[in-house]
C-alpha cells in the first residue's frame, strides 16, 4: 500500500502548459475569465463552474466551501444558496467575499475578491423556477447550516414538503436566493515549469472605476 506521507512529500508535477503575458490577456478580466472558463469546459474539467467561496465569520475565522457558479456577466458572478445559511450571514455582515476557481487539468487558478449583494428577487424567482422539482423541495426542507437531530428528520421534512406542494408549482422560499459577487480584483495563475509560474493581477484603476490595471506578480 502507498504511504500517504510519502506521496505528499514527493508528488511533483511539471507544468508544461503555455504561458500568460500582460500583452496577451484581455484588458477586461471578466472576458479573460470567460476565456479560461471556456478552455476548462473544452478540456473536460470536472464541474468547471465549481469555485471555493471564502468568507470571514464573526470571530474572524476564514470559512471556505464550494459553490456552483450560475452566471457570469458584466456585473459579476452569481451563485444561489440559503439566505439563512452561515455563508449568507457572513456575506451580509461583511459585504465581502473571496472566490477561487481551480482547473487543475490546465494548471490554472483564478482568485477573485468581490463585494457581495443579494440579486433582485425576480432573478432568484427565475432561477428557482428552472431548478428540478427535487431541488426545489430540498430548498424548503433544509434549514441549511443548522444542527438537525439525524438524517431521518431531514427525510421527514422532505416528505412533509412534498405533500405540501403536491399538484402545485413549488414557489421560491423567501429564505433562498442569489448573491451577486462584484469583482474588485482578479489574479490569474498559470502553472509553468520549475515553479516559475505566471501570475497576473488585475486591480481597478483608481482614476477610472471601469478600467483595470494589470501587474505581474512573482511566483
Ligand atoms: C461541488 C460543490 C458545489 C456546491 N454548490 C453549492 C451551491 O451552489 N449552493 C449551496 O448552497 N451549497 C453548495 N454546496 C454545498 C456547500 O459547499 C456548503 O456545504 C453549504 O452551502 C453550506 O455552507 P455554509 O454552512 O458555509 O453556509 C456545494 C458543494 C460542493 C462540493
């Protein structure tokens, strides 16, 4: 059997992929993000729209969890969740988030810092209506992030909610909806040989909020 400690210490992967340069990237980081997302889809990366959302809790502890991205447009990134969950409380309290996209097959990651606000209710309604019925009932059934007695308690709730909405459309719960994460900065990271990776950081131009400055960071 392999020794996990040995694998962790010895595993090395030489990144042979093409580089990333200031002259080649799009001046708009959302367009650049879209290019990399499209590359991830084309490369068959698993769940290419999964990202790690990090928030800071009321005691100052960073908290991270995966979410699925549901939209990316000129405003920013949109994801959906329970508004009473731990993450939503933290997004509401701080108004801030960090997002991390990782496409390991391409040796790429993108870090984003963003402000957080709820999307308009109509957008949450539209997205909720597009979800499979089981997910809709699941949203009603789960007091996300709260301790519950056991699995049977959850399954009972699902049965109750299924009975409540039998023969009817499942409406969006007021406690469930979207967050719009508006980017403040991006860092595109491309793995390169000998750990001499490429890192390009976009920050908002101080004189023109619609424009971005790009800087190369040392790996
Ligand atoms: C790949 C993946 C995608 C996920 N997508 C979502 C999502 O879109 N929305 C969501 O509420 N939870 C999603 N989850 C579950 C969250 O990671 C997390 O467990 C849950 O939202 C509760 O987080 P919180 O207690 O920090 O609020 C996902 C988990 C994984 C592993």
